[in-house]
C-alpha cells in the first residue's frame, strides 16, 4: 500500500475516532490502554495535535474489529479493508 493511501485511511480514522469509541462505549483512557499509549496521546490524536502513526492505526483497527457495531462502522466509513494491512 502506498503512503498516500495509508494517510487517507489514517485521516478517516482520526475523524471517526469519537464515533467509533462511542460505538463500543469506552473512554479515551480505556482505548489508549488497549492499544498501549497514554490518554494524553489519544486525546492529542483525536484533536489532531499529534499525528496518528500507521502502527497505532492498525492497533485501533484490531480493537474495533472485536465489536460487531464498530466493525460495521469500520466498513461503512471505509476505514479499513484487508489490503490495508500489507
């Protein structure tokens, strides 16, 4: 996958993070703990003060794939496809 496509997935993920978190009913702190970053880092990512790295994007996808509701959102918002993890 090229860098532009990765950045497109990242941008869409950042924009959708609050909705995705709400779909699985967890806080920024809980989500941050699940993917191994601080709450402050999660907040900075959501407010676009810190860029979302590809490895963190992939960790988020794995978390959101665990819930039927958020998995449907991932698909409907075109935030992930099988080819994006190459």
